[in-house]
C-alpha cells in the first residue's frame, strides 16, 4: 500500500507541477490584466470552497477509488479547457468558469487519497507513525515537483506557455489508467443504502459532528484559513515578481529554477519532518512553529524588496528565491504533523469528508485574502503586500493556540502507533 501510495503521489505531482512555473503567465499572455488574472484565480479557490464537501462526500459514500478516478478524469478535461481558453484569448468570465471547473477536479482528490492510505494501513495493522508515512510522501512529492516544474518551465521557454498544459493533460490521462488498475479500497466499505442524496446528507451530518463539532479540529481548520490564503497569493504573484526583479518578462527558465529550488526544499523538508517533530512534545506545537517561521520569512521577503532591516533596496532574485525555498522547507516539514493530527481525531467513515471540509475552510479564507493582498500590491507594490501577508500569519496564532489547548493524546506521543486513529477522549 505504501508503494502504491508513493507511486500515485509521484505521478500526480509530476502532472500537476509541470505548469507551476508558468501557470499565472498563461493568463497574462491571454490578455488578462493583473486584476482580471487575480479574479480568475480567486474563482479557482472559490471553486474549492463550493465543491469540497460534495466531492468529499463522494469518497465517503461511493469509495476513495471512485473519487480519485473522477478527480483525475475531471482534471484531464479541464486542463485542456484551460489551454483552449488561452488559444482563444477568452475573456475573464470564461477563465473564471474554467477555473471553477478545474477546482472541482482537485477537490475529488483532497481527502480521498489520504483517507484511502490511512484506512488501508489501519486494516493491515501497520504500526508505523503516521508522520513517517506522510513525510515520505512529501519527499516523493518534492522529487516530482523538482522534475515537473523545471521540465515544464524549459519546455515553455523552448516552445510556448501552452505546451506544458498539453503535457499535463497527457500525464493525467496516464494517472487515470494507473489508478484504475492499482487503486482499490482496503479497510473501507462504501455505504450506499438509502440513495445517494440521503447518504451524502448522512455523511455530511456526521462529518460536521466529528470535524467542526470537535474544538481541536475546528480551531485547527480556522487557523489554516488565513495561512492558506497567504500561501495562494505568494504562489501566484511570485512568478511575475521574479521576472520583474530579473528585468526579463520571458525568463521562464528562471521561474523553472525557482520552482525546482522550492521542490528541492520540499524534499528536504519531508526528510527532516520527523527530526522537526522530535523537537516538540505536541503536534500542534509543530504547526504553530511553522506558522511563526513562515510569517517571518514572508515579512523578510517583503522587507528585502522595500530595503528595510538592512536588506539591499529592491531586493534581488537570489534573496527572493532563498526565502521562498526556506518557506517551502518549513511547510513540508510541518505538514506531516498536521496531517497526522487531523487523521488521528477523525473516524474512518467520515475521514475523507472532514479532510475535504478542512480544505474548504482554507479555500474560503483564500477567497478573501487573495484579493485583499492583491489590492495592497496594486497600491503599494509586491514587497509591501508580502510584509502584510507575513503580518496576517500572526492572526492564525490565537486560534491555533486554542486548538493546542483542546489537544488530546493524539498530539502528544512522538512515536504514536498508527492504530490509534479513532477519536479518543
């Protein structure tokens, strides 16, 4: 099961990341302004918020495999629609519609893959710590990101920004075929008695009870809403900002190097996840430390551009790339602890839906945060908006401290066995 999980993570990451270095530039080449491009991206995150629960319910009602296959198939089609919108120089509302559909494809994945792995390991009585499994997934994802982002950027530089999207569609089609053959639900039996609508309602009600109804889970979700919004904004705007710093609007290879550096940092963060975890007694302490570190790095990135705190005015490409890579490393080192924390508090029957609801809350926060930071960039420039983003991270600390306050045994032991996944008092 672990090998199957890692293989799926690798192929999925390769497909998704081959357009990372140039995805926002596609919108600008299609003739969209900064405001229109950010509006389209906000529609993408809005789509996450709208579709998370219905698609998460599919995984808990019809099975993790069904949800995964629907996700890979939907992403294949919507990626081709994204490329077509670029070819036709579609207006902003067409981009918004495609972005919503693209988000729907991703929401079929969120929760399903993770829930599939956890259920299977539980069924097989695998006693390895959850953090270790997820950390290896981070390493594999980092390797896939390194290859995908760097390769996609140089393909774009050698051809045009549309070709990586066609490559992505081909990889997603291959992923669909592989998942059809190797991915089967183990340790989980879909419940389909009573009709699909009734089952969705049942799963949703139980998910609210076991997810939002539990203070430790609820405060964790709310804390992620602010941090996720800032992360979305930085990922979208750093591409034009790096080109601005470099003074070359077609330096796609530079963006590929930056994306590859972030992927390498992600790999290193995954490898260091257990070491980072060992520094703290509780999993929530790991998450809180990650928020503080990332907020500091983002503020430093902004101050570098503003010429504050001893940084050279206007910043530099190497400084920006180094700070971004450091942020990726911290995020990758923290994520396994966050994943283990949530999975240890949610029962199997509602796991995928609760994880999807967690993603919904994060996306809802991003819908508000992105336009706000974009407005700050319009008025004061990118560096000032990054300082503002770093300050926003601080807003997540009070609710994360509340989550830590409600924490139970699930977050205490540094080497907790994987068998303790059911809710505990």
